[in-house]
C-alpha cells in the first residue's frame, strides 16, 4: 500500500510539474521580449519610410507642375502665356496624378493595419488631385476644396507616423 501511495504521489507531482512547464512555455510564447517588440517597431518604421519614399517618387513630378502653376499666378512678372502654359501643365499633372493613385498599392512590407491606414491616406491624396483637376478645368480656378483634401491627407499621414514614433513628414515639402 505504501508503494502504491508513493507511486501515485510521484505521478501526481510529475503531472503537475509537466502542466506547469507547458503553461510557462505558452506564456513565454505569447509575450514578446523587448528586443522582439523593438525589432517589430523598427520594421514598421522602416516600412513607413519606404512607403513615403515610394509615394514621393511616384507623385512628386505631378505636384511640382501644380506648384509651378500656383507660383506663376502670384508672380507679377509672369505674362499671360506663361500662366496659361503652367495651367495646362498643371491640369495634365493633376489628371495623371489621380490616375497614378487609382488602385495604388504599396510595395513595402507593413502590417495590415498600417498598410490600410496608408492606403486610406493615399485615397485622400487622390481626392486632392481629382479636386485640383476639377478646379483647374473651371473658368475661375479655386483650389480651396482641393486644399481641404490635401490638409486631410496630411492629418492622416501625421497621425500614422506619430502613432509609430516617427516624426511626421511635411508632405507638401516632400512632394515639391
């Protein structure tokens, strides 16, 4: 009888110890170490910077033509032909930029949440170009609605970057 109780106690201790070890392994697997979290954060940050670089290189040539038109209309020395040429280039640039951003996908590695937020911001940027195109085609150019879309785009980008511990880029400067 003593042997039976001893064996039963030994088996109970081994089972409890084994279950306890499994729980510790599960808890360890579920929590990331600070190094793993830092690496994940850095990976997201690098992905965001890559996305910004990609977007900037794809869109900057169009934005520069729109900026050139805006500079021409306030330049007192610019003649009518120069302003008209800048307007024509800006119209074409706005149309091409809107087309470029239609269905735009990021080629960078980002978690789904950040990727979705960035693509939403890009959609807002597309709206800016569509509004700019509409305004530039009007008899009297008024980019107020387009500027509102641009401001919304900048707010979304700022929010995304700051949420990931990055300094938010001034996209007007980045695309100029």
